[in-house]
């Protein structure tokens, strides 16, 4: 036994150092984001359902909109919902300004510039302010894409946790909501404890991605929010007293702090996209 005691002491000391480092990090706030919307349905609109839950829980989110989608932002209902999102103090950001879910990385520079300018103009026309954030469709970007974003005053926000609920892939259900969030948050916790995540206003934003065009997400969004809190407790992730953002300005500052500014950063992308693009 004496032979192993130094090793046990060293392991215990290392654990104490790790715990001390983790405690030194800013507490976590979940930064909710929604892609691909708004939805165009007149009745039982999933974007409306999501907005109602967020209003009831006094949570603000970032909506990455497709301003000219033929079945969403390009419709009268879609434009109305973009205005509503802004009026309800959410951050309205850009996903794309094409009729379909087009890949920015596959556009030539001139085409992308036109698309981005159209999206910025669309959102300024509906909200009265220029968007500051963009999320690339399919999470696909390179140095040229990023340069185009910056030329239009846009910062790119990716994600830490992904609900894997993307409507565009036909996924309209989930049997693994909790286990998926637990896995993603466990990986994120490692980066947080190592001091590898940015902070803003005294909190560490953990970006979570959903899709407000998905009717399953809309029906279960409240359950998703409770799951986030539950897995954070299970993993001993210190949360802010208010674990979600409730103020648009704080939300936007946190999102900008978490944005990716260099093509060399190579953050982990959700699912198969990391393998495809990196």
C-alpha cells in the first residue's frame, strides 16, 4: 500500500486543482438559438408556439432567419413573425436570404455578397436595425465565407449544444432528447472547466440550437428547457441564478462574445458536419 500512496495523493491533488479551476470560471447561462424560421403556417404555427413559451418563461433567444424562404421568411406571415420576434426583444439574425436552404460555402464570392446584402436589407426593413449575427446554413464556412460575413458587419455564431431536431432532414421527433443534451453538455463542460470558453457580463454563454420550423420542437420546447436544467444539475454545471437570457442587450453581447472570428479556429461542429467540412 505505501507504494501506491504517492500516486493516490497526486491524483487527489490533481482533482482538487481541476475542481478549483472549474470553480474559478464564470457560471453558465444557456443562450437559446433557433434556425431556419420563421414558419409560414397561418394555423398552428410552430414559430408562434415557440414565441409563446419563451414569453411565458421570460426568455430571450436568437432567431437565425431565412428572410426569403418560399415557405417561411419570404411570406407575409414570415415577415410578420420577424417583426414580432424583434418587437418581443429577441435578437433577429441572418441565416440566409435564398428561397431554399442554400449553402454559403458553395456560392461564388459575388453570389454570396448579393445574398448577404439582401438578407441584411430584408432584416433592416422589417426591424429597423442591421443584424449583427449570422449562422451558416449546414454549418458550412471557410475563410472566404467568413470574410464576406465580416464585410457585411456580421459575426458568425456556431453552437455548443445541438438538439438534432433539424426539420430540413425530415427529423420531426426525438427519442433521445435527454441523452443527447447530456452528451453535448458533458463535452462543453470540459471546455468550460478548462477556461476555454468566452464570458460576457460575468457569465459563460453556452449556445443551444433548435429549429423553430419543427413542429415537434414547438410542441416540446418547454420539455427541452427543463432537460437543459436537469442535465446541468446532473453534471454539476454551476448555473447563473437566471439560467437563460432575459435581456436582449445582454443576449446579443453574449452571442457576439461567443462568435467565431477566425477560419483557423476549427470549433467542433454538430453531428456529421464536423467530418464533412473539417
